[in-house]
C-alpha cells in the first residue's frame, strides 16, 4: 500500500457504507468511500428514520437478535456521532406504537410479536392496548383504531441529519469521501488486492473492497462472484407542514420529525427502478393518518416522495465475504438506519476477523443456495 492508496475501499456512501467507514476508521484503518451520482437511487435520502424493533425477525431469530443488539447500541453510537460531527441526530427512544384498524391484522401482528419475543427472551417486550384503552391513554386517537402494540424499545432519528453526521464523522476521522465517483468495474488481482475502474477511466488499487452501493451493488456484485440478488421495492412518504404542538405518539407510520413536520408512510410496491409518487398511494397514506389521528385532517401536506428500498431475496441483511475473491465483501440490508449502530461497531471486527469477530454466519449469502 502506498500513501495514496486506500487500504479499504467502500463503494457506496449511503448510511450503510458510511457507518461501516466510521467503525473501520475508529479501528485504525485507512478508508476511502467512493460514492456515485445525485440521481442514483438512494434510500438513505428518502427513509423514515425509524430505529425500530417491532416485527423485526419474528420469522428469523438471528435477525431478531441483531436488531435488539442494534437498538441497544444506538445511544452510544449517537453520542459518538455527536462528538465526531458536532451534530445531534435527535435520537428519541421513548417507545413506539403500531396502530391497527383491522382486527384480524392486529391479532396476526400480536402472534408475530409473541414469536419474536420467544427469539429474543427478555430483550424484546411489548404491550397490547385495545382501541378504548388507547383513546384513554392518548386523547384524540380515532374511533377506527381497534388496537395497538407498544414497545418501549422503539424510536427514531432525523434521517437527513443522521446522514450528514455520518459524512462529517468519516471526514473527522481522516477518511475520504469522493462523490460523483462511479465504480464501473471491480477485479480481483492475481497477487492479492483489487483494481477498481471508475467511470472516468481512473484505476484504484486497494487491499480490500466493500460493496455497499445499495441497488448499485447489483451490477458490481457478480464481478466479484457474489450470488445475492438485490431488488428494489418502492416506498412512498408524505410530510406535512410543521405542527405548533407536539404529536403525542410515535408510530411506525406516523412520526413527528424534531423540526415539527409529521412524516407519514410508507407504502410497498414492486415496480422496478421507478421511484415516482402515485396519487392513489398518497391518498391512502393521508387517509390512514387521519383514521389514526383525526386532528391531522386539518394539517397541510407539503411534500410527497418515493424512494427505493434495497431488498435481498428474503428481506434480511447480507454480510458476506466472496468465496472466490477473499477480501471482497458485500454488505446490504433493508433497515440501514436501525442497524447502523452495529455497522459502525461489530462489522470492523468481522472484517478484521479478529478475536472479537461476531458470528454473522446466519447472514451469509450461502443461505440462498439452500
Ligand atoms: C421509503 C423508505 C423508508 C425507510 N425507512 C427506514 C426506517 O425507518 N428505518 C430503517 O432502518 N431503514 C429504513 N429504510 C431503509 C434504509 O433507508 C436503507 O436500508 C438504507 O438507506 C440503505 O442504505 P445503503 O447505503 O445500503 O443504500 P443507499 O442509500 O441507496 O446508498 C447507496 C449509495 O451507493 C452509491 N452507488 C451506487 N452505485 C455505485 C457505483 N457503481 N459506484 C459508486 N457508488 C455507487 C449511490 O450513489 C448511493 O449513494 C427505508 C427505506 C425506504 C426506501
């Protein structure tokens, strides 16, 4: 490695790549992050900002545990980012609700949470409330709400400030972020290391390469013999004008950003790389919000947007090192905000394969061969 040569190159400067960069830099590695163009699909710019446990991993115990670990680690992570970047990401972990207007869906979700609790033991807990109990606890909840679950562990952050805090933290730690830098080709060298060819023809040599390019990883992953198929899933969101008062709850679909506006989300649609908004989805989102909390009917919606989730075939994270090209890693997940606290900590031990290396075998892409 020469002075100008990165030891570790991370392809993708979204929340996944940047969180991993923070952890690797804090473990003493020399890291560069290569990030694509503004008009790339970028989930990190369009998400809901939840640090959320309810429902996560109910049908896959290792993911339930991973999520519980991530939620536990968030306060320290947020303090670390604050120290490094000078930015407060407004972490609020006072607990959150899942609201239901359909009794069957409510019942089935409680069943899922019971299984999740079985996986996590006393690390995950929740309460159920009937519609009437809820309306006593939170005056103003709509009559269509038949019940809710509440977990004290759930929370949220300001998603755009979080992204900015990560960028600043990487720079504060001496890492380099090169934006507008598209990796076109990745090759494993015969004598070790990797050569990356950029869209402008520049060659970069690196000891290790970590693909965290979200949906952009699709093109690069098979050049390094990864097998995971990554697909987009569109989610649409609304944001309202700032409220004069505090919303009296946080839910997975309705949350007040620390700046005052209420974010309402999110839909799920399998429409390829199309991230445009649709009127019918916006109407459904607004109707849901008003069903849950009728006072929102008087609040103006300022903006709506669509963004593409980065989905693996089973929806769970992939932490994989290429069998054919050791030193090349593919890291991708759907809940990149929630898991960021672990990405910035235990993943550097895993990449170093040191004595503290976590067991991430359940998240290897080998599971797709079965
Ligand atoms: C609507 C919606 C709501 C969500 N809500 C939540 C939530 O509440 N909580 C939560 O935990 N998660 C949530 N998520 C998921 C979360 O946003 C993602 O898991 C996370 O943003 C993924 O980050 P990423 O870095 O993998 O990908 P991205 O943010 O997509 O970043 C990938 C980066 O790679 C770059 N890139 C691509 N190709 C190349 C290339 N060839 N060369 C160089 N760079 C390249 C791109 O420019 C981009 O900057 C939500 C997602 C969506 C869409």
